[in-house]
C-alpha cells in the first residue's frame, strides 16, 4: 500500500509536473520552469567547484571538506529529458552517494553538466559523457574499478550508452552502475507505454488511452527533441535495442505506474539472459525517478537506501 505522503507526492506530480503533450504542448518551457528554484549549494560539509574541459565540457567536482581529491568516485549523470539543466537537487545528493561509495574516506562526486536539447542534440551529450570519462580515468587518475556510474531518466540513458560505448570499444568498465527510471526506448514501443498511460502521473493522461496516433504524437513532441535526426533504434539512442554481454553489476529502480517501466524490464531481462544478476527495485504505485525524493516520503527513502546499500556492497569488493 502506498503511504499517505506517497499518495500526496503522486497527486502533486500529476497536478504540477505532468508532461503529456495534450496537457503541456510546450514541454521544453515547462521543464525549464522547473529550474527556477535552482541552487549552487551542495550538502553541508562538502565543497563544490565548477570546471570546464578544453573541449568545452562542463562538470562540477564535489568533495568532502578537508579531503584530498582522489580514491573512489561517483560519476552522476542527471535527468530531465536532456532538456532540463543540472539543478541543486543533484548537488545535495553528495552526502548520500559519497559515503556510500567509500564509507571510510568518502568518495568524490562528479556531476556532468551537459549541453541540453533542443539546442544541442544527439550525439552531443554522449560525446561529453565520453569526454568526462576519459578525463577522470586518464588525467585525474581515478581507476575504473574505483568508479560507480549512475543517473536518472535521461541520465540513465547516458549511463547505459556510456557502458555500451566502453564495452564495444573493448575498454575497462566501472566497478558498478545504477539507473533510476532510465529513459531507454525512444520509440515508446514497450507494453507499459500503453498499459500505464492512464496511471503515469508525469507522462500519461488520467482516463486516457494511448492509441497509435497518440504514440506518434508523443514521440514527435519536443520532449524527444534530443534525438535530432538520429535513428531511434540505434542502441546508443535507445539502449533497449542493445545486447548486454560483459556489463558490470547493475542496480535498477523504476515505478510500477511508469510508462517507462518496460524500458527497465527489457534491459533487466537482457542482462539476466547473459548471466548478469542485476538488482531490480520496483516501487509499487510509484512514478518516474521517485527515489530522488528520498527526504520526502517513505517509498522513496526505502528505495534510495537500497541503492546506497548496492553501491557500498559493490564498491567495497
């Protein structure tokens, strides 16, 4: 049963943040408005420094105060349909993610501040992710086996695309990875897009039905603008169409009422088919990327705690 605060969160998400094209045809403006409460503040006891690579890739480096940079690292790739920019909520996750990755010394955290759509389309964000990966492993000296990579929504898409690029290039992978409600199917062809259309408070329509006409309208609306002219079945654009041999240990979390539920389930099944044993957390009655609200209601807190447990268990091996 969903808690009282959980039900309130679902109701608020449906009322204020629904991105269905019938309700909000200009979703770019809607998502940019969500940035109005942005803050550069990070968790108490942590320092943050904004940096830019030679190729223009922006990132933010977060470190425990008084600690020398180095050791273990969390590379976090933020969500927001590739439209919304990096916001303070991700900076404030430092006091959760950093101790989980290294309980003794506290890991460092890097937040990629990629260029956003619709001004910048695929493969811009993936190129910047690969650029930051090369930088942290070659120039900053972090070892691949000391890195955990993860992200939510579009950041989950980037996490999977990065891993696929590393695997396909014969390169070393991070120690482990996690995806919170990864946006992994730009064709919106999974069963949950239809089954959960009337349930999803963020992307669905209460009482509605996803017809083929509405599906086409959905995937051609501006929330999908990052795809540009790319082939939507390209595995680096839609990771649901990839194979998953030689992947690291992975954690997935998704809400049972999400239209994107099948994105996660398809990838988890593919991992299992090749002998991987991913951890799957399904939040009953929950919505898109609900764990990032871990300080607001019990379902989010519980799932986020399980993510932290996964990180600690795998980064300590």
